[in-house]
C-alpha cells in the first residue's frame, strides 16, 4: 500500500466515544488550548504554542500534508460533545518494510480517562488491517509514564531505551521504545 492510498482522503475512524477525522481551521482555538499548556507540551517534540499564530502554522502544515497526500494526523473529537481534544497519527510510515510509528497528544482535561488508549487502539487496528503493517512502534521520553501506560494498555512490549536518541528543545533525550506485532494485536 502506498502513502497516497491512505492520505489522499484520510478516512474517518470511529470508536465508542471518539471520531478520528481530518483537522480543520475550525479546530484552531481548541488546539491552542492544549498546545499552549506547558504540562501538555512537556513531553512532546514541539514548542509550547505562544500565540494562535503558532497553532495556525501547524494547522496550515497539516492541511498542506493532506493536500499533498503525505502522512498527517487525525484530529481526536469527542462524539457526544463534538469537541476537538487532540491529535493522533503515524509520525512515520515505511511501506516497503510494513512498519510505522504512532504519536499522540490530548488536552490535559481528558488525561486518565482512557481516551488516548481508545484512539491508539483504533489507529493500530487501522494500521494492521488497512495498511498491511507488521510492526507498529511508539516512543516516549523515559519520564513520560502516562504515555508509557498507553503503550502498555494497547498491548505494546517494551523493547528498551535509546540513549540520547533525540535532540528536543536543546537537550538530548533518552527515549523508551515500545512495539506491537500484527500477530500480537487483540482488538
């Protein structure tokens, strides 16, 4: 499967509580709400949004990726509230090797409610069933126990720590790496 086949028209995915859909400019203020929260951005690779312009630039980048049929995130929307609360995506995908990595971020207001786990499970299911992946991984800073817990809940296995693997916000960071194989995935 090729990138264009998935990202030419990013499919809407649904779960009991969520709609995973394309991001739009209508999500600007909701994204800024969590993107400007230093607790939320403590464990991500991007800088805390200081202004709506920062958020607008990110959304413009995402919209450009949709247009160019490149890897881009789903917005996480709560069905009942019709509220945008975060993003989830394949941060990279290697179709030739049938491997990919997921990443996610949600508003602090929704931490600890199983929402990220629900979204990640759906994206992993999509990766195995629609993208023909054989391996999906995720990484987090060693101190990001919440993200680690999501990875464990979706059935990923801890593989190890990549020391000083990524330069983030001026500091080399150690990353924990987790993965799941297609034959290990249980819906």
